C-alpha cells in the first residue's frame, strides 16, 4: 500500500464548524517528493495540520491511511511516533526546554518504541553536533530553549535540524523557504535532500520555484478552495512562476 493515502478528506475548524478541506485526494508512495502550490488561503497549511492531528480541526469525512493504518483516530504524538514529521509554517516555542533536551527526548521516545536502548547525552551529542555543523548552525542553539527568541530563518533551520536528527518516513514541510535568504535555502535543501532515501517521502508546500529547483518534486499539486484541483510534474511549477495560477489549465 502507499505510504499515505488520502481519500475524499473533508475537515472543518472545530470551534466554528467552518469547512476548509472540501474533499482532498492525495497518494504518496515511498521515495516520492510531492509539492503543493496554491493561492493564499486555499487550504494547504490546513491539510498538513489535519494530517498531523492539529486540535483546531475536525475531520468530517473521508479517510487518511498512513502505512495502511487509519490516522484519523490517532493522537498527534502517535502519528509522530509512526513516522510523520511536520515543520510548522510558524514553528512553536517551547519555553523551558532546551533544543538539546527536546531532540534527545524525541529520539529516545522513538528508540524505546523500537526496543532500542536510550542514548545518553554524551553519545547523543556527537550525533547531533554533526547535524548542527551540516546545517551551518551555531552549536549554541542546542542550549537555547526550543525556538525561543529565534529569528524566522533560525527557526526554519532548527525545524530541519529536528527532522535530520529525529528522521521521518513522511516529512511535511510547510513553507520551509519562507523567511530564509538564498544561502539558507540552499543549506536547508541540501539537508532535506540528504535525508531522502528510497523509503521516505516529502510533502512540501511552497510558493517558490527556487525551492523546487533544489528539491526536485516527483509531483506538483495545485490546491484551490480546499481541494487538489490539478496534479502534474514540475513543469506546472515553472508555468505558475511565469504566468501565475491563472495560466494553469484545469482540464
Ligand atoms: P494556505 O496555507 O493555503 O494559505 P490555510 O490552510 O492556512 O491556507 O487556510 C485556509 C483557509 O482556512 C483560510 O481562509 C483561513 O483563514 C482559514 N482557516 C484556517 N485555519 C483556521 C482556523 N483555525 N480558524 C478559522 N479559519 C481558519
Ligand atoms: Mg498562508
Ligand atoms: Mg499556509
């Protein structure tokens, strides 16, 4: 079965009942890179949040299968342990928890699930510091509280550090290029490409061709009004870049 299979997914804002996802179909197989593009407000971020079980949204119809298992009734933490990773468009701060401790906890929670012995701080430090170097981050980041006082670009790099250390079968990357300068986008793209194996997959949301030139998608989807209305190869992204969304023929 595919890694992720979404069928007829509808979802609403829990508090108001306002529907945002209006029947999303999406299939992601192992080793594939998918990109979602679409105008502001089309539901891209909501789709990724619903996939990870964000508490503000309620699934009202359809199915989400991840590795053949129904995700809808799983807690966000269980989804993450099952191998789903999400970088938030606006990553959250976790006061009082250092980056190092956060990463060590996350890694050990996964090791425990696989019946592997917990890593100690010293052992873990050598793993994590090589990733910090690869992302050209200041090692001092490890001692700082998660995302507290980070600049936009630092937060984005930190999300990719989390992904590189924790690993994932499917990484959902929501606008990882936003707020990054050109050099930082390149560092992040190199890190993401370095994580790709024939077994794991990426779903990225972006407005920019630049990111898609660096992380080459197998499929590009266009989202509008809570649905994926077109799927194609990376030439769709080039077309949007040159002529805007209106240049995409929907048939
Ligand atoms: P995109 O990521 O494509 O820009 P979003 O998924 O963030 O779009 O939002 C889709 C639409 O749903 C927008 O109109 C947004 O205002 C609305 N929306 C998303 N989340 C909420 C929420 N928690 N409460 C109310 N409206 C929301
Ligand atoms: Mg938006
Ligand atoms: Mg968004």
